C-alpha cells in the first residue's frame, strides 16, 4: 500500500459553509460532489472527501494536518482569507503568535465551520 493514493475522509455537517471554507478559504481544488454525496477536494498525494451528515461531533483532536514550508507565511495568508487560529497556554503546549514549537517542528491549529481541528505543521530540520 505504500504506493497507493490515499483519500482522507472527514465527517462534516450539512450545508454549503464547509465546502466554501475548504474551497475558498483553504483554496483546496474542489472536484465536486460524487454520487454518494461526498464533497471531493484534491490534496497533494491524494484527495479529501467531506462526508456531510446531520450529527457531526468533532473529536477535539487534530483531524488533518497540512505540512508547509513556511508556517508564518501560511498563517498570514490564511488569516487574510478569514481563517481564525487558536492560541494555547497549557502545560507543554504554548503558542506564540499562533505557533507552537514542538522540538524542531512548529504547529498551528484552527477549526473548520463544524469544529473539526485542522493543523499546519512545519517540520524542523
């Protein structure tokens, strides 16, 4: 399976807000709705399928993480498109200007309209 293309499936609420968020704010290429009602997007190395339903309960954990080369530039770009980043001040997890340094890696979190937690991460190195 190491050469298989992966489709990530994410449960979302019904309505257009979530499609608009992933298409317009995150600027993921939108492929349309398939015959099963999934909203499909292209991501590097695969696809993202949003599965709408009436009873979406976010887990509170990171559902998707996007690897980026420059986390500060990505945050700035997404904020200009209306994405709101979370800030934390917890034992072992503190953000400064939305960025948490985890060893040599950096991460920042935000939510989609249904409360699914999404992340940007920049590997160290």
